[in-house]
């Protein structure tokens, strides 16, 4: 009889063969080989013997009824304790509907959904604030008292930066000019901010109008304190870089854009602001301009 | 001739308990499961009574001593209680229970190893009692009884040295009598994987037994 399998291949399949775990075709092949090979037959017998030995060694001992009763009572006691604890959900406390409603997967899904909703609301709120920031800025400039200067006034009126009484004259128009641009482009935050910055760069009175964002008390105190004593900075928008220089910082709705305006005190007559508000990212980058 | 040889080799093993079909299992446990999920404590207790022997047997075979088997059985039923609401109707409860039992035994064995609190094999006294009963009845002599008892203890030790997955597959397949598909379902793996694990485990046990028997009973 021609052997279908060699001994090596047959021996590899013996562990499964002796327990009937081979498919039918393979079982026939191994059986045919064993019929012709005494050595493989001996190995198969050893496999069977070891399985018998294992079964005998692992025959479960007799466990008494008390042993099983002890297990059940321990489990039921624990289950009973869990049932009396209101915070512990259990299959016994909940109906199948409620148990399925508060299944772990559903709880995870619900938590995730709540987190998504919260994130969406936060994003919407942030977007709403960003849209209204230019409007607020425009509103602040409209509230400024700085006058709308003539070209001469633009050169000669740096003092309007600080004193609110000087800033009051003609401020409406200038403020309006400043305000118009942000208001027109209120829906486009970056453009509005850029417009305000450009005007601040070109016109000193325009810069003065920005002073309107500074609380009046702070502006007054800056004027009253004079150059030497420094100005109490407003927490919101003003910092004092030097006693002689008024410093105004305006944080736009874009966190990457900040307008910093430095101006000499009202006693000094300078034609131009000390610095341009191009010092965006460096609040400490200021110059001590002309004091006279 | 080949069929006769196959018959001899394949029926040399122990008498396995009769396996009822999966459908019968599902039908038998379904009412108890439904009532237990609805809050019936008596139904849950009945469920335990129906299955505790299997659970304890598997736990004892995987862990090797009564104390650990008892702890594992308790923990198994606590998990069954906890997750019963998630058990899908129509699913094989027995396979689900086996899976929990195997996982509990694995966790307990790791915990014992981590704390250095491994229990000794307590099956030897049982086998000694049985062996000496045979001796008393004249079925064996004292030396062979002692030798046999030692051999069985060494085989159990060989089982304990197997990798976790191979040991679980071998216990469920060869000692519990589950089919390869049932073992795969219980362990959450595929039949081809179970066959590979079982084949490897049997080969290792056979090598261990060869040394045991060919060298006069000492490993």
C-alpha cells in the first residue's frame, strides 16, 4: 500500500488525530499511514496514553454539598449588599429596559455626545464673540472724545492722546471715521482690525481716538500724575511703560493681533506719536520718543 | 485496518461526559436567565446550582487547589450577576460562562503569582485516598499506588506549566469535552487557533509523560 504521508508529516498530526480533531480527509490519510508504519503507531499509542494519564490526574475531586452551598451563599450575600446600596446598579435593581438604557456602552455614547454638544456650543460662542469684537471696538472708538483733526492738527496735537478734554473736541468725527471702518467690516474680524491699525498708524488723532478705549479715570490719572509719577495702568487695556509715556494696548478679537500705542504726555508738543502701533507682539517694545 | 487503528487510538481517552447540543443548553437556561435579569434572586440561585459543578471543575483544573477554585467560582458568579444584563438572549450561556471562568482563573493565577501566594496542589491527597482504597481491596500493591500517585501529581504540574491559553484550551477540550468550536467560542478565538493550541499542549504533556513513565516515574 502506497504511503500517502511520510512519517514526519504524520507525526505532526498525531496530537490532533488521537482526539479526532482532524478533518475527515486527513484522518483517513493518517490512519492509512499508521496501518503501514509501526513506529508511528507506537507514537500514536503514547499520545493516547498521555491523554489518559492527564484525564486521570485531573479528575475532579469530590466537592461536598456544603462546599457548593458556601459558594452560593457568599455570592448571594454580596449580591444582597449590592442591592441595598443605591448607587450600585445591578441586574436585580433595574428592569431590562432600564438596564439596557444605562448600559455601559450607552453611557459612553451619551457622554461623548454631551461632550460634542458642549464643544459645539463653545465654538459657537467663540465665533459669536469674534464676530462682535469689531463692532465693540467700533463702539469704543465712537465713544471716544478725540476730535477729528485737520491735517495740521494731526501733526500738532499729540497731547490729545492723553487728556480726555482735548480728546473730546472733534472726537466724534474722528472716532466715527475710525469707527466706520470697523463697523463696515464688522463681520470680517481680521480686516476690521487691520483697518483700525492702519488708521492708527496714519493719524495721531486717530491714535488718540483709541485712547477712548482707556477708561477715562485712567486717562485723567495719567494726566494728573504727570510724566514723572507714572500712570496707573488700566488692567484691561493700558500699561505704563514709562512715567513719561502713555501706553495703550488694545487686544483685538484676534489673539495674535494687539495694538500698542505709545504717546507722550500732554505737556509735550510733538508732532508724531512716539511709536507706531505696529508693535504687535511685543508689549515691551516701546521707544522713548521726543519728550519735547 | 486503518479504521480499526483509528478507533483504538481515538477511544483510548477518558469517558467524556455527554455533551448536549448548544440548542438544548440555550433552551435550558433561557427561562432562568430571563427571570434572573428581571430581578428574581431565586432564579439566579438556580442558575448557579445548574452550573456550579462545571465552574468549580474548570477552576480546579486550571488553578490546582480547592481554595483558589472556590474563590474563582465566587468571583465568576459575581461577574455573571454583574454582566447578566448584557447577555444576549439566544447566545450560548455555557460558553459565556466558561469564558468568564477562564478569565477569572487567569486573573486569580496572576494575582497569586504577583503576591507569591500560590497554593499547593491539593489533589494528591484525593488520589492517594483513592489509590489506597484500591490497595485495601487488593487491586494494587503499595509501591505501585505510591508511584502512580506521584506520577499523577507530576502530570498536574506539567499542566500547570503550560502557557495560559494552551492550558485553557486543553482543559476545555480534553477534560471538559467541549468541541473545538465550543472551545473557540468560550475563549473568544478561532477554531484553527484552538487546534494549534491543543496540539501544542498535547505534545508537551506527552513529552513530559514520556520522561515520567520511561524513567520510572520521576520527571
